[in-house]
C-alpha cells in the first residue's frame, strides 16, 4: 500500500511539472516596453486578420528611421514565428520602396498602400505610427484590406518611458521628416554652388565680383519657400487618414473654399476635460450668435474666447485651453460646432477611430428657444450619439474636449 501511495505521489508531481511546462511563459522581467507593445500588436493582428492571409508590413511613421525599422523587423519576425500569415519579404518591399520613393518612417497614402499591396499579391496592408504621449509614447497600428480599403482592425498601445525607444530615437540623428525634406531640397540647391564656383574663375577685378555675391545670396532665398509649399497642405486626404498635425481627418467638403477643405480631429493625447466656463452663469453672459453648421466652429471659438477674456480667470475653460494648444507645430485649433462634433462621432467614433471616450463632449454651439425659454450649450454623448443641452447655470461642469482644425486641400 505504501508503494502504491509512493507511485501516486510521483505521478502527481510529474503531472504538475507537465502542466507548468504547458503554461504560457511570462514576459521576461527585463523586457523593454517597446518589445512588449510590439508583441501585443502582433497578438491583436493575429486575431483581427483572417488566417492564411498574405500581409505587407508597410511603414511605421515616426521621428526616427531606426525606430521604424526596428518595429517593422520585429513585427515581421513575429509573423514568421507565429505562422498564422504569410508576410512579404522585406527585400521585395525595399525594391518597391526605392521605386515609389517612400520612407518606412514616413507617411504613405492609402491609395499608394493599396497599389503596393495589389502588386505584391497581398490581402492586407499593415501600417502605423509611434510618437510622444506625455512622458511616454503611443503606438498605433492599422490593418487595411487591399481590395476594399476597409479597416480590418486598429490597435493603440501606450508605452511608458522606454530606454530602447529613446536609444533608437537618438541614433537616427534627426527626424525622418527632416530627412525626407532635405532630400527634396538638395535637388533645388546645386545650381547655386555651381554659379559661385565658376564666377571667381571668370572675375578679374573687385568691381565685377561685387554683384556676384548678391546674386548667389538671392538664389537660396528663392529656393527656401519651396519645401514649405510641398507640405501636406495641398495633398488629398480621405476620412480616417492621418492629418498634417498627427490627428485624424474626419470630413472632406470636396473643395477648398474659404481656404480649407478638410477637418482634422486632434490626436487622442490632446483630449482633455474642462468646463465651458466657471464664471459665466447667467443668460446675459451668452455669446448669442454661435452657429451649429459645419465650418462655423472656428468663428464660434473666437467669439467665446473674446467673451471669456473679458471676464478673466477662465484659464481652465475649454476654449481658453484650446487657444493655448500647440500640437506638432500647429496652433490653429478650435472647439467644434455641434455639426462638426456630430461628424466626429459619425465618421470616427462609430468606426472605432480616434480613441474617443463613451461620454459627453462640449461643442461651441449655444442653444436657445427664445429670451424667456431655455438657454445653454450643446453637448453630445459619444456613447450613443445623443445630443443634449447644458444649462447656463451648469457650464462649470467638466466634459470631454476634442479640438479640431481646418486643413487646406487641392
């Protein structure tokens, strides 16, 4: 009997060892936040893209070519090891990149991405971006169906301070955007040096050399505006594309009337909660002529700011904070009108784009039903799209704020 008990104990210990070996291995305690984020991204793609698909990991937009390359290489390695998809070889993609003149760390238009995907025989294009978010970083990755242009999945992952990201950013020696811009401006600058080198050979007197430097000084001045004109201000966007300020395009009116064509919602990291006003409580403190139409948010915001600035002490209010906001060099943000806010809900939140909260968002549109009836400010619930009114006595309530801006187009 003792012998049988002894055998049973050994059998139980063996089963425990097997179970322990079959359990998923915990992440290494020393793993960097970037590696963990990339692994989480791969897990998400594994569950979002149909098994057996051929995918292209096209680009990761960032401020560092080295950082983008690292993330792409790690994602490819995970695909190979997970054996759920077939991934297009990096060497084939390098050949296409050279022909199409795009950077792995730069922005790639969806139309070009689909064209590349079709050429390579892929069903899904994977692209993304990584950038600063407070003291850490935010990684965003999106899977796009090559044939239908539908988003198969979008994964967002916040990273705390990452030594690996900091190292890769530092090793690049400059941003990817700067690198691409300088490559384009170099083509416009060679004529100036050639003139300055040939002129001293033909000049024999000081009087003749004097005008020549003035000509060579003017040449760079003529080429300097060129890179500014090649910014995304004149490119074509589609709803869901990343905008010039790093946010998301959520509206295209089809023309550039009034100096703008698109509306861009600020990135998730710029969203905040604030009151509409902490001092303006009475009906007499209403702005009185705000609009709810698409395109009126900018003027609404200006009128609200003028009223709040006259009262003073409104530093934490939504509009004043927006007026002090700068994102990626852009400071022309405003509080959306009710019509613009509803477009954000319909074109972004309902499609799981933009990382919006399931809560109430301020608009810049006031609501009234006559001087003796109800007055207030329109708000919208991004849980179900419903619209309500905050009374004048409750404008000190905190609600979510997502700034927007106007973007020029062709």
